[in-house]
C-alpha cells in the first residue's frame, strides 16, 4: 500500500495568500538587486468582500487575491 500524498501538506500550498505575495515580492526585488538592473510593476485593485487583487509584473506576471484580514498591521 502506498503512502498518502503530501501535496496538501506542502507549506507553500497552505500559506495565506498575503504571505505568498510578500515572499514573491521579496524574491523579485532580490533578483533585481542581484542583477543590478530590472523593472517591476505592482498593480492593486479593489475587489468585493474586503479583498485586493495584486499583480506583480517582472518578466512574468504573478497574481494574488488577498483578504484584508490576512494583512498584519
């Protein structure tokens, strides 16, 4: 009998969306600083139910939908 899959216990999959966004933003900024040049655009739009859609564009686009309750002060 095979062991159960760990796909649902992968820490990346169970992280709050805000944490995933801040981690990716940090990675993008780190890459730009490491290479000595680069460009990134961040777009934020208001959604229903206290949510924000955040898009990071830096070569690729990364989209996150963050509930305001996830954000720490």
